[in-house]
């Protein structure tokens, strides 16, 4: 059944995996015939056609003395007021990803079922990775943890992309604190046709290594560069796709290590598909991920990845649910194993044979948009059916009392 689905998206700029997912989700729901409305701080630079987009102002508190420390709380309060005043029709169902909009929208439409979709593994770990210090870090962390815990207690359901992400929430907050039912719904990925090429037909070219991701500390590009420094005599290149606050430091490290002839930082690329398609191996030793779009996109193009297994402390990632070691990619046990496996690939590129087709087949089988949207729609129907039954019971009780 077709529904009016509202997405509380925060941002639609295609500069983060969560934003790209939201953009795709909106388009796919429209293609299925659903009426889609969106609340966001921006339009992502696009005309969304029939999508009902409500843009809320994002305020700049940097110029207000001491207010920048409380920016998230102040923005949340302003957004709540903006949502209350906005000309919003009542949706049938809500998918909420932006924490700053959660309470305001739930208060505006208290009878509307809503699904909480946190894109971070655990919000506290995400905030810790931002590099904030002192009072600003403590206040921001406390604010977002309160928002997340409130959502886990009040949402009609919580969507997680994998079991590891579900387990992480329960471990951090305690299973008893999570009253919202958790729905495991693996994400959808576009799988290009004929993406896997015959890399063995180009035996004399350099091994093409690839890193894709926002240049922040948690993505761990530093480990990649320092590991590759030991192999400057090898026949390889590394393309780095992405931008972020660590870009200047990353370029300086490339220069300091003397890797300019091997490593190129290309900055943000709006269409990374070509980079995946021509690479032999994605290097992705990220320390903090929910369900990394980069990894899934790379595998969909037939490019396997070298990643590091989760340990629950330094590496909070779901990679062992996605990468079958030596079958769909390479799953290192730790940083030392990562370095050893990369050395082996550089000296023996033929060890990658067979991984390309297996990686693409795995994604094509397990991460389709059709399967992802079917799961959503089945849950919409259950929630709305349950909501209708509750409303009918409440109406019957009211009539009994009226007598």
C-alpha cells in the first residue's frame, strides 16, 4: 500500500555516506509511488521535483560569546520551534535520522508512527571521534546521548543495518533501556552491470590501490600511508578520494614520507564509481562504522577491500558481517596483520584473483534496494495496522466512558 512517508534528513548534501543513503532512499520511495516529504537544513543543491521539501534554518552561534558551547542544544530548541510553525501535513509514517528534529516532530504529530534510523554505530562514539575537547565535547556528547536514549525509548521502531549495530546499542545503553523494537534491514546498493573487468589482462601496470572516505582521524588514512612507506620500491599507486579536516595533514604526511610519486589526493569526487572500477583493492582500515557505504559500493564494482576486524574497543566496525576473508575480501585481525596482508598484495598481486566476482556477487545477492524497500514497506503496514487497532480501542473505551 502506498503511503505518505516523511524523512527527517538533516542534510541532503552528498558529502557523507549517511546523506547519500538518505538521498537514495527518497528517490527510491518516490519511484515506488509513495508520497515523500522531507525536513532538512538544505536541499543538497538539487531540485527534488515532486518531493515536498521543508527547509529549516541552521543557525550560526560562533559569533555569540559562549553560545557555541551550547550550539546543539540551542539549534534543537530553534528547530523545535520551526517545526511547530512550519506548514507540515500529517504523514502516515516517519523515518527519522536527524537527532535535532526528533522531539519537535514527535510532539507535532504524536499519533504518527515513526522509525528511528541512527546512522552512527553509537552516537557517543561518533561524537568522541570529532576531536572536540573540554566543555564543548562534554555538552555535545551529553546532548546527543540524551536524544538517542529518548528515541530508543519512544520510537515505534529502530532500524539497524546489521546485527553488529544492534548489539552495539544494547551493549552501550543496556538491553532494558531500549524499549523501541529493533528492525534489522540491510541497506540497498546499486550494482553496476558488467563492473568486474579482467584485471589479469593488464599484467604490467601498477597495482592500483584506493582509499575513499572523509578525511577524519577515525578513517585511519594515517595507517595506510605509514604502512605503504615501507614499500616505496614497489610497483603500486594509491588514489585517495575524499575531503575533510585532516586533508592538509594527510598531504603533509605524504610529502614528509616522500610518497608523492605513488600517492595522489584527489579531494571530493561526486561520482566515485570510476575510481572503484579501475582499482584492484580498496584500503579501508576505518575504526568506526555502522554500515559503510564506501565498502559496499567498492564491492558492488567488483573491487575487494582490505579491512580490520572489530575488537569492540579501538575498532568498532561490522566488517566481519560483510567481508568473508579470502573470499569476498581481506579481513585483517589487527594493524600488524593489516600491514602484513598489504605487503603480500604488493609483492603478489595475483592473490587477489577471484575476489572481484565474489565480492560483487555477495553484494548483489544480499544488499538490493528491492529487498531493502520491501522490508520497510512490510514494517510500515505492521505499524499502521497496529496504530489503527490502538486508535479503535481508544475510541471504544471513550464511548464506554461517555455512557
